C-alpha cells in the first residue's frame, strides 16, 4: 500500500473520529443542556440533592468527598468509576460553575459516591446549601486521539513512519533469528507467542481467545523483554485491565509505576501511582515545605492593612517577588522528583490517554505493549505507539469491540480497529490455542464459529461441572409463550419482564439442585448478564426481593455484557430479552458481545431467548442448531407450569 494511500486512510479515520466526537457531545448536551435538574436526574447524569457524608485526604494527599443520595432517587444512572464530574452547590439552573469544582469518580454504588476533587483545598461552600453532582463531557480523550492522527500525518520520525507502514500493511513485519526459549510454565502456543515477541523488530500480535491465558503470556513476554531492555511502557484501553497488569507484574517484584489519576486506579495499586510515589520520594519533605512557605507568603501578601502607604506597597511587592521565585523553585523540584521516579521505573503502566500525560512527554520506549488492543479505537492505540520503536499487541477481535456512539462513523469504518488491520495485513500474530476456563461443551460453539475449531480445552477443565449429574449448557426457549419485549419509558432501554421472572424461577430451582447435591458452598460466583441495562436493573430488583439466601446474593453479580469482559464465573445466566414478530434483535446483532457473554462461564451456561425472533440471524440459527445437537435445548413451557 503506497504511503499516500496510508495517509489518506489515516485522514479518513480522523474525519470519522470528529464525527464520533460531535455525536458523543450531542448526546451529552441532550441529557444536560437546557434541562432541569429533575430531567437530568431522570436521564441519570445528575444526582441532586446529595448529602455530604465525609471529606478527607488520601495517601497521595488528594481531596476525597463522599456523598450520598436518598433512596427515593434510586433510578439508574450513568456514573462510573473514572468518569469526570462536577460537584456543585445551590443551583437549579445550568450555571453551577460559579460554585462548582471538578473531580473524578473513585467508586459509585446505587446511592453512594466517592469523588476525588481536583483542587488543593476543599471549597468553602461545600458545607453550606444543597449539593449536587453532574457528569462532565470528557473531551481530553478526543483531543489526544486527534493529536495522534495529526502527528502520524506530519511526522518525519523514522520509527513512527516504519511502524505506520508495518501496521497498515505497507511493509512486512520483520523478525530476527534470536535463540528460541522454552518456558515450562507455558504451553506450546504460549511459548510460540513469547518467542515471536522476543524476535519481533517492529510488530508482534498475541491473539488470545477466551480463557487461553493471554494476560499470563503477555506478562511473561514483558518479563523476558526486561532482560534486554531497561524500561517498557504497558498500556490497555481500560483502567481495570491496566490495574490487572500492574498487579500481575508486581508479583514478579518489578514495582511498576502506574500513571493515572488515583481515582481511576484500584485500591490495590494506589501505592504504585505517581502521586503516592512522590510522597515517598527523598525530596518530598523539601517540596512540601516549599509549598507551605508559598501558601504563607501568599496569605501575607494578601493581608489587609488599614494604612497602606509606600512602605506597605514595597513590602507587598517584595512578598509577591518572593512568591514568584518560590513557585519557580517548587515547580523545578516537583518536575525533578517526577522525572527521577519515571526514569528509575522499569515498567510504566497506563491507559493510552494516560501515556500522553505531560510527565511522559520526553520519554521514548524501545517497546510498547498494548493489551486488549482490539477494544480501542484506532486513534487511541496510536497515542502510545508514537512513543515506541516497536509495538506488541495482545487481544481478540472476536470479543468486545470499542464503543461507538455515531452510527455514521461506525458504518463508515471507525469500528475497524488497528488490531484488526494489523492482523489482516501482516503475518505477525500467534493465536493461543489451549483454554483453561470452560467445560468443552461451553467452549465448542464459539470455537467453531469464531476460532476455526483450533481451541482445545485443557484436561483439567474440559469436563468440569457444578455437580456430577449436571449438564453444563442449557438454552431455555421462550418462543410461543407470549413473553414479548417492552421499552422502558425513561431510559428507552429494552426489557422482558416475563423472561426475567422465568430466569429467576430457573435459578431458584437450580440452586435447590446444587443444595441437594451438597455443592452450594463449593462453587465460586454467579453472573446474570443481559445486553440491556433495563433488564439488568429489573433482574437486580427481582433477585434482591427473592427467597435466595444472603450467602448466594453476596456471590451473585448482575450487569451488562461489557462489565464482564476479562472475567469468569462458575455459573452464567444470560437473558437475551428480544422477542418480537419482526425479528429485530438490536444489540444482539453484535455477535462479538455474545461471544464474550457465553465464554465467561466455567461450569454452567444457561441462556434464555426467543428462538423465533433471534434465529433470523445466522449466528443464532447456528447456535440453536448446536444447542439441539448437544441435547441442551429446553422449552420455557417446562418451567411455566
């Protein structure tokens, strides 16, 4: 592919990114601009009023605010860990900024939220008037992606030009003839992948289907790379994936540096953050003293004096001069501490946007590793690649794709990731083939549909079940029952009440069977999954008010498909929801999400759906054919009466 064609392709990706940004902002404004607090609260983008429960400082001396809302406002919401928010006071209009401070959500439960405030001091108004919190539009990610595309189009950097050519198929990936290694703790395909990484001069790709030990293989590749390189950058598009890599690398005694806002970092990894490491640096006491002196000097300069003459003016000017120098010295020392910490860190972990932080601007890496690369928009992956001489991808383009809000951008190609392009245009990938998660009957349909029957279930998992007489897969067909889908008026999300009630009935009966077989305390956790948030909200309420024991409730998670990427459970229930005469299946059309949902299960998979609706799609027609072939088909009528 000629260079100008590659640049045209990147320019087109940039155009589509701007369309996506515009649509994302339009949807945000629709929920927030020119709407009352009541409407914003109903849309799930605002909590108001909230109660201030606690204020404190974290280990990195950041300000934390814990708020709560009353149960009467417990409708569904869009707040999540890592989201940018505005904490405001006393306004029923959209002019909260006069008494507002921005922050990041640390964690959120149904009626509680912990926020890290982006300020050195708690605002004076925080203890007066009514408080509220509202989601902000996060433009920073788009700005960094736009910048990356523009750099790709204008750069003369030889490393970037080479990687651009290889990844987009204008040049073949090159591999050296380094001596091969064999790690006894890895299987054959995992060892192949590690060797490919070590021999890659520019690009290598680890293709890891569900349960095949992708993260384990990637971590081993990182460890081996550090035997010949002093420092590497490790990225993933989600904070949870970055935290997982940070934790696993820490087990090797590496002590990674976790770049990112502490509110977006798991509790386990807080000590690995830059904020935390700054407070433990040998020069931190000096920095803290300088900041304190600057505060004292500022207060002295602002101090009111009744008689203000020439002497007082000279004194104030001298104080401001001193303050100016103190700030220069403070910034210099702080930058020195940050640079010292980064320079001495062998592994730096971050999201792609996190890797663009100012602290890392002058740093270049021989190798950049990007996990879950198939979940990121193409421009997102280019952000860390701009710092690399070679790049190692890990992921699976048959699992969760990146989220795209613009139908136009998705239709015109924004959904095709750099991971997919690199796999299709290069011979630089190894697929991991032995899976360690699922009973083979749970694995086999995804194996034949997505992975060309190349996956093999490890002997330790291929036949495991919850109890001896259990069958690991069931499809409960609601066709003909009249269990029709409905639209939830407020959220416009789809739900199916009768299907949810049937799922609960089946679950209660199945838990009774587990109890009879004396296995109730032996399995790990249960997950109930649906593509539709309205259905998961309904299921949460039904399960909470059911007769299921507290012991089981504490081990049960109910959420949408995306929340379970990279996770696994002994028992998985899936509610497909869609049931209509037109064969419309909405979200179910994205079969990669269905692949994720089904492959979370280790020992038991139960799917509820209307075959007459879903089988008009080839994927579901083949799924039902497979279900019937293995004897896993059940009619809902078996459970109704």
